[in-house]
C-alpha cells in the first residue's frame, strides 16, 4: 500500500526573495523524484521570456541540471495575474490554460494541473521584468503531483503549500477527518462514510434520529425517507452510529468476477482501489473511454489492467446499454468496441456487452467521472469475465493556502468562490443563498428537502423553497 504525503516546503513562514527562486515539492512517483528542491540564482542562470499569452522561465545549472517552466492562457487570451484551473500541456492546449514543467530531462507526455499567477510585468521587448507563480502538475493525469513556485526578479513571498496527509483532496487545515484511508470517497468535510457516521453522537434520542437520517454526501434531496448511509450499532452496554454496508466506499474501484474457464481473469474475483495502485482515465481515438490501473509505483508484484469502451461508428460515448460489442479497436463501424485485459493476458477475439452508467467530461475531453459494467467472452468461450468499474478523478489540492473570499474555505476546495464577506457558509464554502441557488430543480421536492449545512435530523430541513422558477432561501 502506498501512502502519498504532500511534503511541506522547508520554510517556517512567508519569506521574501530578492533573487530568482524555483521551489519544487514532488510526491513519490512524480518526475521530481519525490524530493524538495530549492533552487536560487546561486545555483545557475535564470532567464524569462513573455508574449501576450505565455511566460517561460528557464534555469540552467550544473551539467544535466535544468528546469523549464511554461505558463499560458487559452489561445487568444492575455496572461495576467489570477487563478488558472484545468490546465493541460502547453503548447498543445486548445481550450483552457497551458502548463509545462520539465526538469533534468524528465517531463510529461500529457498533463493536468493548475497555477496561480501572482505577479507579471513584461518589459515590452519580449522579456520579463517580474514574474511570480505557484503551480500543481500531474503527469498523465496520475495522482502523484509536482507542486512548486517560481519567482523571477520578484519579491512576492513563497508560503508553504496546503498539506493533505491522507491524500483525500481535502487540505489538512479544513479536513474534519484527517486519517481517511487512501482511496475512500469523502464528503465536503473530508470524511469517509464510516468516519461521518462515527462522528454522530447518539447518547440521546435526537442523536439517534440524526444517525438514521444523516445524509453523508448531502445528495438525498427530494427523498421522503432517511438516507440510509448510517445505522445504529448496538452491543451489550453500548450504542453507536456506524456506516451501513458497505462500510468502505472507494472513490475509484475495479471489481472483476471471472468464471472458471475465462482466460483473462483466471476464474478469480478481485477488487482494486486507489489503495492498491494508480488509476488513469482518458478519451480514446473512437470518442470512447480508456481506463488504466497499475501499481508500478509501488513495486512488485506488479498488477496492470486496461479497459476500453467505444460506441459504434466513433459516436460519442453516452450512458446506455451497448450490446454486441467486439474487441476494441478492431470492431466493425456498426458495433460497439470493448476490450478488457490485464496481467499479460488478452483476447485475440472477443464478444460482449457493456453499460455506461455515468460519464462526466471536463475541459479538453478530460474524464472526470466514469462508471460502467461489462461482460466479455474470449475466443467465443462460454465462460465470462464480468466486472464493474468506477473512476473519480482525484480532487486537486496543494498550491498555497489561499482563501480569496475570506469565508474560511481554501480556494482549492471552495465550491462557492465569491461568498459575500461575513456570511455564514457550509462545509463546501457556500452561503445559504448560494447553496439553494445551486439545487437542480428536477422537482420542487428537491429544493424543499435540500439540507444546507447537513445538520437536520428531520426529513424536511426547510432551508430552501421554490419561488417562481428558482430555489431560494426560505
């Protein structure tokens, strides 16, 4: 089992730098080698260039030691101080911001990340007078991150990044459950379902009602029954609130059930989560989805599985049932494509079916969520490999601990970034008005049952109500 821990920069407080500085904080498995590097002008030569859309900073030190950093906006937009999310590899981005950090000959083929530009002053001749930025980069959209800061002729201080010791995407400063097992799905407070239920005090009747009605992800709006996330656990002389089965609910998981005679799965069942290795999802050349799992960063014995799904005729993949699938990418244009293989075993020919349960895309066709079930038969055999996969792109974290709107929720996890000053917020950083305004009005019941701070043991929290065509505070 791997334990990803964000290494805090070795600085005790905000420090200003008159000289040029690059600070790199790499997680294990990242191109930075899992170490912290503090590079200044005493170590080599810095240079910077600028255009309207892009700033590049370079450092060259001892032979073989160099850092190349590139920051850009979406094509056609000027680069300026501000926050840039959903960045992909520069200069190949076509919609969103561009980012590329390479060092000592190591870089990403593809990447995802984000950055903040604190200061940018061009000299008007293609050069840079002052530049300051912090960034987070994930090669191939994998979990290990490279956090960093660059200062060129800038006195903007470098502060330590937000740490996330349990790797659940919730910074330690606001994580109500700092010891979440790796790979567990968490709520806005950073708690797994087991931790959420265990935190409910059931010493009195109100607490026991809260246990039965508590809604872990606050996603039960519109239901006329308890959420069924938690249950009362009774033992001789004691009572507690605990999670209903399954008590473990991974954010990403592969479940495989192989029948005897199935070549790929070997007649075994197995479950793989982020506690066992790394997940990667991306769009394939047929407008479908490729999902990869491996534990290469953890060492032998190695495990590797690949899953590919495609609709007929390269149509965009959407939720639904796809029957008559054959081996991807060799399927005919009139049939779906499916391929599941792993640990060195694959089909020459295959038949099967799959169902896409959900698919959420981000910028540049990034896969943010994907869930599907499948059935595959190798070489026309009766024996089947069945399975279910769920992928949730890890929440971003890191950079510096900024709270632009001052509501107590760091920008990295603030779902309502422009909360008015002094207004109370929930665990996601949303005021009551912002929370109600974000409720999807599939029915009036959804608005009326929405629980702003997830604190009502009753079935009717009465936080919001429908006025005209809008959900507003009651």
